[in-house]
C-alpha cells in the first residue's frame, strides 16, 4: 500500500486544517447537509466551490451560491450547476466543466446528493426502489468516478509521486448503513447507504495513489427545509 506523506508535518496544528487555495465540488449543495458542507469548505479557505442541484430553482441556486461566497472571508468564488446525478453523462460533464471554471483544478469532491422514502418493504413500488438506488448509490459512483478521472490526471501531471497532486473524495453515507431506525420503513434507503459505505472502502483501495476516499455516516439532521429530523 502506498502511504501518503505530509509536505510539512511540523507546521502548526491549525494549518493542517486550512484549505487555502483549494477548489471543491459538493453535490446536493443547495440545502441541508450539502449546503453546510459547502459553507464549511468556503470558511476553511477554499478559493472556489461548486455546488450542484437537481430540483432547486436555478435563480434560488444562484442566490445560495452568492450567500455562501458572502459569508466566507475573502469572498471565494462559488458557482452553482444543475446536474442529474442519476446520469453518468450529466455528472461527468458537470465535473469537467466545474473543474475548468473553478480555475483548472479540482481538489475536493463531496458526493452528498441523496433522497429517502418511507415505504413498507412489502409494498415498495419498483420505480421508487430503483430511484433510491439510482440517486443514492449509482449517483455517488458516477460522481466519484468523474472526480477520480480529474484527480488522476492532476496527479500524473504533478509527476505521479506519492503525496503530490492527490485529491480528496468524501461520500455522505448514513447511520442507516449499519442499523435500522424505527419507526421509519426505509429498506431501500438503508440498503443503498450500506452499499455506499462498502463502495467507499473499495474505491479507497483502488485509488489510493491519487485520491483519498472517505465516507461519513451522519444520524438525524434537522434541515432548514423541513425543520424536523431527517436522515441522510
């Protein structure tokens, strides 16, 4: 296994958390967890952040992007892109376009877009079951794959050396990947998130030379749109 080396391990602790000059992309970044992740990236010093959306009104998405930029020191560039994560073509085109418009490089990608339904398993309609997996699992893979191609290209351009030019891919899974919450009936959602966790582990092994791959599993989150606990 290739182990990454830090360029300056003796630097002050807080500097290790700085994202100064980095660029990032967050899917599902106009509301909920994705929005707060985008804000956090901007606040941590990212020079440019892209957020994607599917159902948000384009004008509203632009307002969200402007608010993220205005709330962070240095007013980073924040761009919004409409993207259907169920479509490999749409995701690939968006990631490549965002990379160009963010300045030519892409350092961080957060595959966050996801949906949930509360439907009894015995009654689950085929179209809704497939929809959950198309967004939550397939969409994550298309996002990670498109990001990996950009990051591998950047790593090779930097000389294909350990620790140089590597990117970071972060996937939003869920506590529901490892337990069954009640009284929600969401077998499809739980299964899709369990798949996401093992997908992240697999990609982390395959792409270790040019990208770090991690996933996080949040629990209940009170979103601004619902103002009640929801799972991600």
